[in-house]
């Protein structure tokens, strides 16, 4: 019997960092609908990829989320700049320049595809079942928890297409 996968979800994103919360929520909710119980890695990866697209290209982007196996999604962010992303040495007290390192750590795999007629696409495949995230000094196997801030309200500069 063939495996039924939901259709990909496309999100048009303005070149505005204010969009990040809503994009993260849409992608996390999509992963939950597709059976993920823990969407932390998915939300972090999409946030890093979209942030990189906005900060380093200044163009709008298109996020596509699709299932690529059991408990695995591919997050792809297409933007209008054909230059590939570059890993850099962290700067500004190690708070900037970590995006691709974070994606590399959380994703099963990631890469870049040339755009057919527009820029490039940076993609990452994220599995739900990953090794436990370890925090130095917290003991082996202790799971990280994150406090979530309330969602900011404001204009809705993104559009979702099924």
C-alpha cells in the first residue's frame, strides 16, 4: 500500500524579520498536523533559514514544507539571490553567524539548489526523532526545554498556499 503524504505547504514571506514568528508557527503547526509531537527542531531550522534569507539577500522568500518520509520534513527557503550561503566565524560576542551551524546540527541533511529562474533554494531535512539535545553540566540525556514567549501581534505580511 502506498504511503499517503500531505501536499507541500508554500508560504510567501516578505523581506521583514517581523514575519519570523508567524512563519515558525505555521511550519510548526504543519509538522504537528503531519504527526510530529516535538516541533522544536523544525521551528528552529525554519527560523534560521528564513532569517538568513532576509538578512543576507534582502529579498522576499518562499518557504516550502513537505513530508519526505516517516517523521521527516523538508524545509526549503527560496530567495532572489543566487549566491550560496557561507558559513562564517561567529561574531558580535558569538550571537551572530551561527545560523548554518545550527541548521547543520539539527538537520539530517541540508544543501543548496540553484533556482530555475530565481535565485537559489536552501533546504534542510529535519527528523522528529533525533538524539537528545545535551546541555553541558545538565547530565547525560537531560532534555532541553524552552520557554515560549507570547506571539507578537501585527500586520500579516505573509501568505500561505496549500
